[in-house]
C-alpha cells in the first residue's frame, strides 16, 4: 500500500516554505508568500502554479495539505486559501490554519507555552499543548505588528526621512538602497504589499549592529512587543516563551536580554517553523 503524501506549508507575507512528505522522503520548496489580505483566490492559485508546481514532480500529488498562513484567522480568508489549494489539487484534503497555530505546533509540540512570531508581521498566543487558548490579536502593520520586520523597517524609514540618522547612517542607507522620499512614499501608499516593502528595510538593522541608533530601534521595537503582547499573558511567567521568524532569529540576543530583564524563561527560537511542523505531523 502506497504511503500517504502530505504537503505542509508555512507562509508569511514575504515567503512561503513547502515540504512534501512521502514516507521518509522529504522535499522542500520555496515561493513568494501568500496573504489573503492582499491577494485574491485566483492570484494565490496563479502563484502556486507559477512558482511551486514547476519545482514538484508531477507524479507526487498530495493526499492531504496542512497549510499554515498569515491572515488566516477569519473564516473568509480561510475559504479563499482553501479555494486556491483545491483549484490546484482538487482531490487533496486541505486543512487551513493560522500561521500562529503553525508556530505553536512547531515551537511547543504538545506542551504548553507562549508562541510568538516575529517575522514580516508579529503575533503571539498562549498554547496549552493542543489549542490556542489566548491570543492577544495582532493589529497589522498600520496599527500594530510591534517587533516585526515591517515595524522595524518603518522605524528605519522614519529615522531616514526625518533626518534622525547621523551622517554615517544616512550614507550607509543611501549606499544600500538608493531611493528617495517620493519613491518610498509611492511604495508605501500606492503600491501593493506595503508591509513587505517596509520589512525589506529591516536587514539594514542586522547589518549595522553596534551603532547606538540601530540598537535603540531594535531594543525599543522588540520591547514594545514584550510590553504590548507578552505582558498581557499571566502564563508568561509560568511557561517558556518561544519565538519563530527571521526577526526573532537575527536578534535573539535581544530576546535573551529582555527575558533576563523581566525574569521570563526563554524557550526555543526558530528561524523557520518547518522543522518543527514536519516533526509534529510525523508524530500525528
């Protein structure tokens, strides 16, 4: 009897990772991110067909799909993603969950913990080992997303456009990005996926660690996430705090410092949740 083929997807706004599990065999693929906030079902389907299917063997079709993605908290968004998946793989069973559930399962497995995402966007929850019990909801990149790539990238642009950066940082910014005020404002206010555009400036922070202005942006931004989100869970002082995402991974030293400062227990820090997710579904 042939083994069941499972496709696991972890999608943020910027990029998506897909893992096809066929018995003990694993194949990993990457595409642009998918977000029902900014894309229609047809656009998602077209992205999958254009970027994912050419990487996959045509004879290895998934029997089941576990999709974890940004923007999938609302039922309307779940329906959009499920419709796109069924359009590509009509015979597969598709289970669509939030990226936060993906992070919780990847980070905590079947143990209780606080699971947080610090990537292009940010979010957090208290997970009891089975379900998300509490979620201090993210408000998106305009009203919230403290500690995220979009939040930190926005601060970089503010420092640049307000001429807060000193001459050294302005020179480094100009050398790296070569953009002007009008181009920045056009991308933020008129072009699609502004959150992804804002987050594209966050790597500037990682490349210039040690400068006091850079450290101020990072410490203030990530501390805002602790204060506005993690502090709201009484369980933060009784279970480990786990983090996933590119921002969490690159600035995990700041996570360590803040956990020590607030007497919290730092748990796992993963750049990508996929390793934890494949293990979770292997053991299911």
